[in-house]
């Protein structure tokens, strides 16, 4: 299992992320909530942790 930790809170700002990828903040919020529920990512005020990058890549393909 490869854990990736990102400690930059500005990268997790929902509106900025949505604007950067050309979608709405609601879509980004739904996606993050789903990833949290599935245990793929964990978020807090300092950034986020991807618990298993391989699982995230596989999730993306589905």
C-alpha cells in the first residue's frame, strides 16, 4: 500500500479545485465525500491523505 500525504491546504479548496478542472464546487464536494466514505482519502484542515494511490487509480477507471 502506497500512502501519499499532501499537506497544502490551498490544494483542497473546493472552489479553486473546481475552477481548475472546469467543474462545479458541488461536483468536487460530492466526489471528495464519496472518496472519504470509501476510505480512499482522509481530509482535514491541513490537507489530505490518499491512503492507497493504487486504489484511487483503479477507482478512477470505473
